[in-house]
C-alpha cells in the first residue's frame, strides 16, 4: 500500500465553521495511505509570494492531525506553520475558494505537471466557465453562448431565459428575462437599458443564455460527485415569490436523493470531466417543462457540504471521498 504526502491549498480566513476542509483533512491525516498532510493558506501573509506571484519553490503550512479544527486553525495557520517544498508532495489538494485567477492555476499545473492534482487546475479553468455546458446540450435546457445584444434579444424572443455570467458563482449576476423585462431577483429593469449597460461584458466575455424553467419552484438539486459516483444530494428551494434557489440568496436546503435522470446525467458528463482531471465536482439540476431533471450547472472548485451530507445520510461520505482520492493517486502513479 503506497503512502502519500498531501499538500492542501486553501484560504482559511474565508472559511466558516462548516467548511469541509476540517472534516476531510482531519480524517485524511489518520488514513492508512496518508504519510503526511500539510495545509497551507492563502490568508497567511508569509505565503503571498506563492499565491500572488507564482513563486512555487516553497510555502509555509501546518502539518495537521485528527484534531485539526476550525477554531484552532484560525490562529495556527498564521502562527504555527513551517516551511515546506511543494515539490516534495505527491498530491496537491486544491481547496481554494474564488476569486482565483487562471494565471495562477495555469502556472501551478505547469510547475507541478507530474503531480496528482485534486482537482487538476486546467480542468478547473474549463469547468468553472458556464460555457462548459455547451458540451452537454442533450441533457441541458436550451442554451446559447451570446456575444451580442442582438443574439440575446433573438434568443429571448422564442422563450423566457436566464442570463449567466460565465465565471461568476453563488448566483451572482444571474438575471431572468421574461416578457422583455429583466429581473435580478429584487427588481425589474428595462431590457434595453440593462443590456446596454453590460454590453462590454457581453461582447468581450459572452453570457450564457438558458431557457427559464417555470418549475424552478420545485427546487435546484445539488449533487456531490466523487469519481463519477453521487455521494450525496440536497434540494435547494427558492424563497417565497422568488425564482432564485441559491441558499446565499434566501433559499433553503433539505436532504434529497438523486433520481434516475440525474444518474444518467452523471454517466453522460463524467467521462469528459474525468479526462479534464476533475475528481470531485458538484452538479446542479432543475425540473424541465416535462417534469424531468435537467443539467443546469457544473462546479469543480472547492465543492463543500461533505460533513453536512454525512450527517444527513448517515453514510461515511468523508471516508468514501478520501478513499477515492487515494485510489485516484494510485492510478496516477501507476
């Protein structure tokens, strides 16, 4: 049985007590295939050269054990770290929240291209763009990547739509266009006024237009997927009189089960994601006009909810995740 040294990159000042890294890292530390796990934070000033200037020769981190926890880490990841060489580690476990630049991710992968990444930086870049859904139009609502106001107007003539910035997250920047009126979840805006105001973003970056599904009231389901297997799912319901299901924007979340249609979606998309080096990801689904669950989003950066899912399901979600990480490393180093 091969043992691995794991370097986990995170940003602990942005964490809440519920962040998954504490449950995962503390359990990983006592796993029989873990030789050592070091957690290094972007929030520690001493690591600014690594995270902001792509100087990857060294980093300061905390060797963690089974007692690793949020309360102690707040201080320890600033004050009790020691210098290590990232090149000495076998697995680089990325748990860095946004914002994170493509330049950093590309440089990190170039520097450590022989290492086992969870997830692979280039794959994160690909899958962090909403445009990745264009590869799976057979399991998505009608979608179109728009680079002009005219394209958006034409697409909205045939159906009500939502517009999604390609690289925002947490529901930020999403608007609905219904009967030529733009709604951001709080207020209505004239469509021409709104689109003219963001025209530079439309032309330079593009926006993903997606058919608006009236069954949004039935909730947005998040599936946690590791190695192609759905380990847990939760249903996020919009607040009353809202079309936005994001919990950060007022929705609520309850435990749920993946249905047959969702399992087929995972079978459809996982080969692509696996090829991109994405082991751990989240999938969001909505109910389409026929009552069938359909793909609405893929998330591949720092997916959370593991301890909560373990508590809700009674299943050893965290151990299953760690086992899959080390199995993934075994295959990588064959």
